[in-house]
C-alpha cells in the first residue's frame, strides 16, 4: 500500500487536470482513459466534474455587396471537465505523462 504524500504543512497533495475539447464524445473518452490510468495505480480520483460549456458565436453577412440584412450565425462550443487526483504517486504522474490522447483534446495539469 502506498503511503500518502503530504507537503510540509501536512496538507494532502492534489493533481488537478483540466480537459477541454470541441467534441464532447472525444472529451468523455479521454476523461475515461485518464481515470482508468489513475485507478490502475490505486490513486483516489474525484470527478470528472463538468464545467460550463463555453460558447463563442459569430455572425457574418451572407452577401458581400447587396442583401446586407441577410446574415448567418455560427458557434463553437468548448466542453470542459475537471479531474482531481488525490495523493498522486510518481508512477501515476509518469503514466499520465505517457498517455496518448486524441488530437483536439487540450490538457492543463496543476499540482496543488
């Protein structure tokens, strides 16, 4: 059994992973892969916690010269999830860095 790694003040260390993608199916598959990797090394996982979807809307004119009132609207949705891994060991961190995820998935990792 692995010992809990604590900082000098006695607080529990936490690895916070923020995952972002435009397609929610790819995002959910990536999150499942991260959680399975963490569970393989007996790490305590909290999440995935869904964050609000960021929506960017763009409005463009349909025509360049006439019909200025005709417009088209487009939007891009950025789906986000947060995963917390409590007391990560070195093996967990190494396994997560060697993880190959699909393109289009953005990952931010912070040690707290």
